[in-house]
C-alpha cells in the first residue's frame, strides 16, 4: 500500500486473509505506528503480527512495542534478514493461536 491509510484499507478488506502486516514508520497520510495502533484496536486484525521497518528508530524500539508492533527491522536490511524476520513472526504467531 502506498500510505498508512491505504494499508489499513487493505488490512480491513474482508476478502483478504492476511497472515502478517509490514509497516514502515514513515508513511504518507498516516505513520506506521498510528496504523499499527488502529490494527490492534480492531478485532479483525488485532491478532496479526505487525513487523515495523524503520531507518530512524534505534533499539530497544519502545515506541514499536507500545503501538502493538511485534517486531522491528532496521533499514537497510538484506532480503535474507527480511525473510528471517517474517519467518520468525509467522512462527511466533502460529504458536500464539
């Protein structure tokens, strides 16, 4: 999705069955952490793992945790790092169910 509001529109689409949401911290129209909070507030998406990507945040990522994000990946990252982060989040989500 090109911006935070569009990401929410996609996430709330009843025809989609999402397994994970990935949001950038800085997006037009709505920041990633604000979108994450809205995902957490909605019962349709509250269970989804939310991977936050950022080039500006530094550990320990307290803002991400406070917004309900399940993990943060710092830019720049390699495709392998992205794959590993997604796999970790999907595995963790499957054990929480």
